[in-house]
C-alpha cells in the first residue's frame, strides 16, 4: 500500500539472477520473467520512497468503488477494472470452466463499451468516445488486449472519416507487428497470444455464415476455442471439454454483468440491484461448475503445437471455402492429434523418479514405464504455501498423469505430510500409506520394502521414519526419509550387501551438522550415486535449517 504505479524507490540489497525452472516440466514465474526480459531480482535490505508516482489512477479507482457493497466492489474490480485480487476464488472458478477470456478485459469488452456508448449517446462525437476509451485504458494500465482493441477502433475510425478502405485482417497484423516492435517480449505474453489468435479467427470467419443463428454462433465459439487449445494446454495442461458450451451459455450474461458493473461504478444508487445480480451470477457459475469435465492432456511439445496449428489452419481454410470433404478430414485429424496427446504417456512414458523441489520438506515422484504405476513418497508441506496446488499437481498434469496409485508418507512431520490433505482434495489418489507402519507395500507390482523396523510407538517421528527401498526400471533406490544415524547403522548391520545392488541410488533427505549419513560410506564395485536434498542459497541465518555445514557437506 505504500507504493503506487511508477513510484521511484531507492533500494539497497543483494542482486540475484532470476531463478528459472531447470526441470522444463512446468514453467515457473521465473521463466515468465526471463522471457519478458527481467533477468535479476533484488532482495532488499533497505528502501526509501523517492517519489509517489501515479496518484491519479488509484484515486479514480477508489472513487469508482466508493460506497459500494463488498459483493459489488469485487465484481466491479474484476469485470470493469480487471483486478482479480479481491475475489480470486471466483476468478479460479471461472478459469476452471475454461471461459477466462470472457472476463479478462480485452477487445471483446472494449467493443461492447464502444457500442454501448454509441447507442446511449447517439449524437456523440467519435473523438470524444475515443478520449473516454483512452481514460479507460489508463485505468487498466494499458494492458495489451485493450490496447490492441483501441488501436483497431482508432484506425477503423480514421479510415471511415478519411474514406480509406483497409482490410481488417491487415489492420490486426499491423497492430500485432507494431506491438512487437515496441517490445519484442510481448511475443511471450499470454494476453498478446490469446487476443491476436482469437481475433484473427473472428475476422477470418466474419464473411462466413452457417445455417441457423444458434448453430452459427456455436460453430464460431467452437473454432475460437479450438484456436487457443495449445496455449491453454501449455499453461494448465488440462481442458474442460464442454467449455465451448459454457462460452455459448455465458457470453450474454457476462456482457450484461460487464455493462452493469460500469453503470454501478458511476451511478452508485444501482448498487443494491447489482449486488443481487452478483450473488445470482455467482450461484449460476457454482451450479454450472458441477457439470464440468476436465481431462488432463499434459504439456504439448513444440512439434505437437506446430502440427496442431497447421491442421487447424487447413481446417479453417476449407471451412471458409465450404469444401466439406476436406474440412471433415482435417477435423478428424485434429481430433486424432488431441487423442494422441491424451494417451501419449501410456505409450512413451519411461521409468522415472523425480525429486520435487517443495522447499524445506521432501517429495519424490515415482513413475513406471507407460504409467504402469505412479506414486508419491511424501508430499512436502509449507505453512505459507499450498505445495500441492502450486508445485506437485502442475507437474503431474504437465506429464499427463491422471491419477496417483498411492501416496506413501515416511513419517509424521509437517514438511513431509503437510500437503497431504490438499493433495487428496485436488487430485485423484487411490491409496494413502503410513509408511512407518508398513513393512512391505505392493503398488501394481512395484515392491517397496521398509528397512526401518527399529523403533517403538513412543519414539520420535524421525526415528520412526520409513527407509524405503524399491526398484524402478534398471535402478534400485533407497529413500532415507529423516532416519537418524542410529537407525542407519542398524540397517547396514542387518543388510551388509545393500549397496551392492546394481545401479544403486541413495536419496538423502536429512544431513545433521557434522554427522554425515553413514550410507555414504558404503563401498561397492557397483555403479553407485547419491542425491542430496539441501538448501545452499543465502546466508546461514536465512536458511530454513542451519545445517548442513560446509564441513559436513564436504565429508559427504
């Protein structure tokens, strides 16, 4: 709240390169920043505000929401001012329906606003309307979709006044090129991609018609939805397969809600009516949400995306020309490609173990060949973040994994099981095992043995921690959990040849200061390796744990 847009701030702190996702399974916020040309972040230790920046914009926004009920404020912020932060739950509900582009302010809304003003003020000058729209762009911080729409309206108005004929598609491509020249990083901006692809499809279909008003609008909605599927899969990895019906159902109600939110922001006495409309609209969304069918397709490769758009362009081309045989062939080709993407993990998935970066805690994903089995060892857990929804589930969906056969919890510490409830609530999980209570677990012919049998019910949770051994593909794994030194020693004494297994990989989660894990001293002629999970970045006082020390790490 101390800062406004364009505030100037003097900062002292540590400069650090933006951390990107090295795994390439899912894109992180760091990846997005890097693509947008932001390469460094500053961890500030001290700052001073030099100037307050833009104070006009927040003052206007405050006035527009002044005197409104809480429900009305949330909807005005979301629909008219493009601010989803006041009602993230409702925004996420809309997003899950696959109709986000109907509420994120874009050319769709600007055109509605333009036509509404023209209808109300029939004798108004086009220049005055464009000036009003510039003020609206300013309130929206000149977001790409509305800038694109405004430039389109501006060029169209000028051409009409000067009686110049200009093709709408040429105008759109001119604007797209201009925005890239201003900032080529816009190419990686999601709003830029969605707004230009959808509007290009709309313009290409503008001279085409299909039998019947309802059928015509349904086909247009379907083609618009098809045009953005690769982008949606690259972000969300799943699709609501009936979202095209939702677009058809929600378009008119959202137009009404958008116009009503603008009127309510300006004419305050309509607040009571608008509040009732907001409650009814949210109830309608909640009711419709029950019927959504989300299918996990996974993250498409660059080759799949290129092939998809080639087929889609050919489909669009023959549909416009009304060559039925050709567009049916390309329609079936598109369906086949999406079907292939959906079933791809069941054909090409290799044996894999992924060590998830869930912060202080630990979580290991084990995937069998062709998804014969898939299970998670521990979920991680952070007090300030939902690890399951933010990290684990996106990775599962990106890999096209539809369900987990099991979750095994090594021991009852929050940094190992804190995200379990969220995981069960938000993903398809067959079974949950308390690993320390089990001696042997069989998950679809993947046999997992718990080597830790050396504790009593009254012992500390770390002493109870399961030490899990299993084979995946041609490698043998031993997952340590948080088992301490005395447990490790007992396991080695009873299993002296444990390290002689072929391609033995040891996963170490827990290294006490100056007390290296004993398993690292195993001597073997076999190909052994260890994976150590620890926090190296930053000064000692900023770490979640104050160990391992450099001395301990060097000894390991």
